[in-house]
């Protein structure tokens, strides 16, 4: 089964309690299946960047085996609100 | 890697003239006299020492797409162990050279551990700092340059499939580029970029005793 934005969104919501997920398919800009995601989850609270990214990586471990390039931005709900206000 | 990497005619050639065969692999794979991967360099130095003839005449053959540095090392080890080589040195010297080869041919993961600890800042990337071969790797190089970090170790994973796969296992991180600071995995392009934008990278570099060039720029503008 190929990786789709919906699949990514579902998994992130289910496994790391993401309240908001933006998935952009950046494949046209790269050489193979590539995605850029924005994940907002309260579970990121108090965790350093690397730990947050590892949470996402673990959640999408199977999918990442098929994806060529992966960009991610991880925010807590608070950080996301701040960003939206800018 | 097993003997399955080489087909029958290659194995015959290998038995006939092992050094020439290994050199053929290195020439065709690297298209240059100095293969840049860590294993390649160690092997190259060894071969120059044990073989009094490294410009041998041999027939060029197609590049072995599946020939990884690891398999070349194993082949070299087998050949040298079997004693099927020409050498100008006496046995004593050869044993020490051999010992060095065995040290350098230890498991990829152990070597990676050494690689990330050898320098303060280590980057595994696609391409080289002078010529990055991917947008994310290029971004990492640019960010480091902005902070004035120019003496870092950069390993091109495109040169060595063992390193390319090994580093992902080693750091439990699925993508390249990978940045190591003080022997520890720091993150990929996303993390480096975010830390650069938030100003945290300046602090991280300071902990290493590296003064970011951006601090000097700020001073100048005041």
C-alpha cells in the first residue's frame, strides 16, 4: 500500500494525539515520494526538538521505509497558536 | 556480503591476480585514484604498501553495481590472508600492515562510532560541502557556513552504501543529512534549521567552544 497524506494524518492523530496535521506532498520537488508535515500535539510539551521528531519517526516507521524525503515541523498547541497569530 | 557479489569469471580473475582485481574494483567504482570513503582510504594505503605494482595492466570491465566497500574489504582480506600477492617487503612488515587492515575493517557500526567521535562536528550528507547533491544537505552546509563552522568532518554517503545504510541504523534516524555534535546525534536538516532560526544553535556551538560567526556580525552592526 502506498503512503498517502491521509494515512499519515490518521496515524499521527491516533498514535501521538496530534490535534492538527498538515501534510504536503512535495514529491514534484524531489526525486521520489516526499512529504512535508506540520504536527501539532500536546504530547510534545516539554520535549526537546529531537525527541519530538523521534516520536513522529517512530509513529511513521513503516511509512518512512518507503518515503524518500521527509520534512517535519513539530509544535505544541501553544506554539501553534503563537505562530498563527504572527 | 558473500562471494555471491562476484560472478564466476570475476572470481577466476580474482584468483589469478588479486591485487589487480581489487584495484580494478576501486578504479571503476571511484573513477579516481583515491576513493574517498573511510574504508576505501584504509584499503588504498594498505595496497600501496604491499603491492610493488599498482599500475598493473588489466582489462577494464563493467562497474560492479553491487560491489560495496565492505565486500571489497573482505575480498582484500581474503586475498592477503591467502598470501596470493606480490610484495617487496619482508614478512615482519607485512604482519603489521595486515594488523592495521584488520583494525580498519572492523564492523561498520563500530567504525561509525569512531567517526562521529573523532571530530566535534560531523555531518553525513549527500555530496560534499563544496558540491552538495541534495537540497537538505545543501541547507545544512549553508547553515554551518553562516555560523562560521568550517572545520567539520563531512562524509558523503553516496560514496559508500554501507555508510549510507549504517548511519541510519546507528543513529536510529531514517534520513540524510545527519549532524553529530560532540559524538552525539544532533538532528537532521529540519532540526538544524529550526535551531538556527530560534537562535539555539549559537548556544549549542558555544557549549562546544565554537564561537558562532553570527555573534561577531551582531557586534559589527551595533
